[in-house]
C-alpha cells in the first residue's frame, strides 16, 4: 500500500505527535508499505538532515516545508501549496493526517484530497476544533468545514479510550468510524556505553551526585499543569527518607524557569539536574539509569503519555497520577503505580516504599519491559492503524 502521512511535527522536534509519526512511519515501512512523509521543518537544520537521512535509510520518502514557521498566517498563506501537494497524490492509497496542524490544513482543502484518508487525534485538539473558544481557533477553524472533514474520513483514530470518549461527546454520530489505537514504540535496544558515560558526566556536575545516587527521572515538556512543580515538593519530602535521591528533569518549555526557581527556593539545586531539550536516544539513556520515572501531570489533555511506555521499555517502572489516558499504559501495581492522591508526602512515601521492597521493584521492572515489548510496540500500532 502507498501511504502518505501529513504532520508538521517530526524529529528533531520530538513532541508527542512528532514521535508518533516517526514510530508509525518506520513501522509501516517495516511491514512492507511505501511511505511518504509531508512534514514541517524546524529551526534545527542539522537535526532535520539527520532525521531525513534516517528516513531515507529505511525507505521512507520525506518532504519538509516551512509550515508553521513560514508565517503567523501559515494556515491561509500556504493553502495553495498544500492544495498542490494533495492534488498530485493520485497514486496514494491512503492519506493519514496525523496532528493538529495537519487537520487545520486538511479541513480547508478537503475537496482536493484525492483518496481515502484517516484522522489521528492525540491531545485536546478536538476541543479546539469543536469549541473554538480562543480567537486564534475562530480564525483558523471553520466549524462547518471541520465537521465535513471528520465526516469524510475513512476512520478517526484516538490514542486512548479517554480521548475517544471526549471525541464522541462532540460527534456521537461518527461512532462507527471511531477506533482506539494505543501508542507503540520501537524497542530502544541496548544503550550505548559511551552515551551512558557522557550522561553520567553531565549529572556529575552536581555536587551531590555520585555512583550511589538513586536517580529519578521526570520527562515532559515544561508547561502549566505538567506537574514539575509538584515533583519539586515531592522530592523535598523524599530526601528526608534517603539523602541519595537525585532528580533529573528532562525537557524544556515555558515553565522551566519557574520550576528552577522553586528548586532554588527549596535549596535543592545540588540534588536536581535540568537537561533541557534532549535527543530521544539520550532520553532512553537517562531512563535506563533511573530507578523510577515520575509523571505527575494533571492536564485534562493528557491523553496517553508516550514517555511512560518508553520508560517501561528499558525496564524502569512509572509512578503517575491518575490523569486522562495515562492509566491505559500502566497496569497499577504490576508495571508501575497509579497515584490517586497528589499529596507530596503521600507520593514520597509510596516511592520510597516501592524502592525499599527489592523483590517487588525488580518484578515490576521486568513486567514493565515485557509488556512494552509484547504489546506497546510500533508494529502492533501500525497494523491496527491500517487494518
């Protein structure tokens, strides 16, 4: 089958949608399909070239366009460009519109889509499409055209049961077209010794880090509701149990400075390391070094959380708040822990209790890795998507 995937996000921009497109495209190619990507560029030309070369190596054709970086009015200015791209795709068997901005484009040029297409929903996009509360959304989105775009899709895929429930609350008449396909990833394989040594060296910049440190990771974009501030408060309680705990925040974003400030105010700066924006392989390296990965997001739009299965894939259990679709990745007490209470003292106690129970902790890590490999894999995701 000839498949084209539209998404402005794609590595080196490693947001959830970009990671998804990367995993899906490689898995589809491995299943024998011809895959073409129409994606946005980033501000990182070197990273773009690395991603482009990798795609070509596995037989994927990739075309990059300025997309959201072309203009603040890209959704108007570049419409003729995407009309031209679509009308030339008469030999494509299936079009996949894989993220928020691709839906913005597609709903405006639906009449130019020459073949069957499907829609992928990731986060709280559907709220923007149907509510249009923000001025920006009212300018970008035609409610009539968006409704017709959804009705014309072969199917609409949600990445969790939680997200499908939200989608069907807006468009119950499309239940027959709705399908849930949980995320999948390629197993990361063995970590590179040199990379691990480099990550260790970076952590050693902090005076309290040494070979006896108990590493906890927190992988997430820094934005309101993502939970890094709560984690600082949890960590303050946690070091009362054991001074060896060491926290690594991985990611960047709008609230990073405020979280760093909070860590300073609580005198935790020597016990916490902020990596900033980090290549995905290094994320895996840090996760493999960690005893636990913590995820305390309270966001309504937290529809799955790919990092949770990335952590499981390297045998590192996850502690996560019961938010949105997050529990659909974690079997509570088996592959990780789902927290119903966001009290910092309670969370710290739960973390320390698990890590103090060597047998339970070891079994949980083994279970997590087994489930990640056997179910949360990209080939399963790709097969379910196109079948």
